[in-house]
């Protein structure tokens, strides 16, 4: 018998299907699992003793925003350290490609310097290949990316000609390897789209056998209306639906979960293909300017800055922002990333504490930070129920998605202040399983492996089986997430090894320098 390249010897195999663990060896040749069973006495170029460890398929981050950051930090440190071997990017309506003149990259992306330029998805893939990523990337095409590229940030319905151009760009991206469409209907310019526009794009995805992932128009007060609209898109077009970060935001909306789940169950019984993802935290994270009235950012970043610089309009923004929230609301907001040097000390701190230091009311502190940071200030927003969170995470159709870009504890991606989910989402969910806070370990693994592989049609991944790709994660029962809201740049621990396409990219909680990832069309 031809020797194996690598043997993982003596581990407890959790194959990704939800089956109980079995003790076995795994033999790899190249990027493929060649044998699973007893391999005693079999020759291999390298044998890794994984006795006392669990071996699972590499985890699949079903909701990632690493599109641009993977080009800057191809080691993907924060994700590799928690066992992630594949990320599904292009979420919430924002994708790196196609990059057209009318589209402005998200604020955190456009503050970075990239190793090259691109416009189409094909060009992005070439650039990604050139940096040799440590993990696999599959991507969706963002609706906001298409819309802004075609018609800028105009707060109006698209014309027939604009719709046709968006349709054509989506078809091109699908042909170049995109796996479907994502929308971010809470954000401009997508929030201005009529349902007909979304339906037209979803039909194209359905015809191509792709997936439609959506950050719905509301996850709070209008959750039921937004969910009804979302499920109707799937009913009308036949597209496979992924509900992004399923949640009930705001204390008053926590009781809406039962009604929301009833809508999903009813759709599933009708044959609608609908699943969801969620991260194991009760705080959301996005740009701080989401606190402002919709009209402020409706026409894009340049107009928003113009409004902030104009004293009369700024006072209107202040009044309307104050009127929309009670005084006790501000304590639920923490500052995330800031870029102005004078504000670095505010990262991770509660907004009232920041406001006190500045000698301002919280709303004025928000306006000061946003303006000084040129709209790049991040916010962390507490407002979800922990009970609802664990209930959602236990649902059999819910998989794990970090909703985070990759980061690294050193280099250019170590300077901001991300949500701890960037470093800890998968490790935290694993820890919860070990501690009895959520589903059993075999089911937890299924949610992070075969379930997303099936939903996103990642052939040959998500299970440990002969002939499948050798994406593997080896961990102990001592796995820990270490990232916190105050100190988020802390890699998870407890991972003996991570392999991507047969290459060992992490060993004993340390990156090896190997990079085995690829673009997955």
C-alpha cells in the first residue's frame, strides 16, 4: 500500500453527521481523506498522535465578512485558532465583488491597503489565489454591492434598465463562482429596493441552484413583518433561503420568538427550503451610525458626512436621534473600533462612560466619534435575550455563523476593536456543549460541519469520510474562547491541530505558516 502523507492516530472521531464519536485513525493523501479505521503499522510521512482528542470536520463559518480582510491577513488567525476551515463571505448585502464605480466598500474595508486591485469576482479570485489563504473561501454576491454599483445610493426604486444591469452582473458573478445572493435590507441602498427587485434577483439565483441569504429589514420591532416578507421571497421564487443571524432584538421584542418560529415551521412544512445561522452572543455589532435616523445615511457616505458637517442639519439629527430612544438606552451601547488617535482609549467602553469623559450627552458623543472617525466608528449593541439565544442555537436547522471578519493579534488587523465573536464564536459554542448549556457534542459538530456543507452545497466537505477533502479540526475537552468585549484580540485555545485540504495550518494552538485554503466555486 502506498504510504499516507499524514495519519491522525487514535482520536475520537465525530464524523459531522451527528453520530456518536468512535475511536479510529484517519489517513490522508494529498488533500483527501483516504482511509478511516485502524491504521496500525501503516507507513506515513507524518503521524500526529491525537489520542485523547476529538477529531471533527473543519468548521464552516456560514456567515463571515472576511471578503477583504483575507487579502490582507491570509493566515486567517482568529478563525483558524477556533477550528474554522471554510468561510462563507459576501454577507448582509456587502461583497468584495463586483467592485464598480458607484459602490463604496464598507467603512472598515476601505480603510485598508490591499495587495492588488480587482473589479469582477474573477479578478478577486485571482488576487485571493495569489495571497495563498490559510482557509477556504466561498462567497455570495451582495445586493447592496450590485445596487450601489449600478445606481449609487439613490433612495428610490430601480428602473427597468438598472434592474437588467443588476441581473446581468449577478449572472456574471454566478458564472465566476458566486454561490448566490445576499441582501442587507436594513442598510442603504438595499433598504430602498422594492420587493420586485429582490424577487428578480432571487429568481436568477434559484435557477442557478444557488442560495439566498438575508439580513432582514428588521430583527426587532418589525421582525414578524420582515420575516413574512423574507419567507415570501422564497415561496415566490423557489430559492433556497438562509436567514442571517436569527434573533429578537430589543427587550420588548423577545416574546416574538414563538411567532417567528411558527412562521418558519409553517414554511418548512410547505416545502420552502429555509435554514438560519446565529452567533452565541447577546450583543450585535455594526457601524455606530446605525443609531442615526435613516435619512442621514440613505444617500451614501459622502452625503452623510455633509449632513454632519452642517450645523443646522446636525442639530436635526441630534433631535431625532434623542427622540427615538429613552435615556436608559444609551447604557446598552459600547464603542467598538475607533480610528481617530484621540479616541483610542474609548475602544470597548460603554457609551455613557465615553460621554462623561468628553463632557457630552451620549448622543453628542456619538456624533463626535462618527465625525472624527470619518464614519468608521464601530458600535456594540446589547439587546438580545440569552434564553432566546440558546433556544435558537439548539434548533436543528440553525448553524453557527460568526458574523465577523477574520482578525489577527498582530499586524494591520490587530489595531481595531472587534466583537469577541471574531475570535470566539465556534470555541464558545463548543465550550457550551461540553458544559451542558446547549446541544450534545455530536449535534454541535453537525451544526458546524455537515449542516452548512449541505445548505451551501460544499461538495466533499463537512463530513469525515473516505474520498472527502481533508479539512479537519482536532480539539480537546479543554477548548476555551478567551476573547471578551473589553479585550477581543485573544485567540481561542484547546485546538491540537487544524488541517485545510490536507495541510497542517495549526498545531498545538500555534499557526504553522502553512496555508492550504482555496476559493470554492
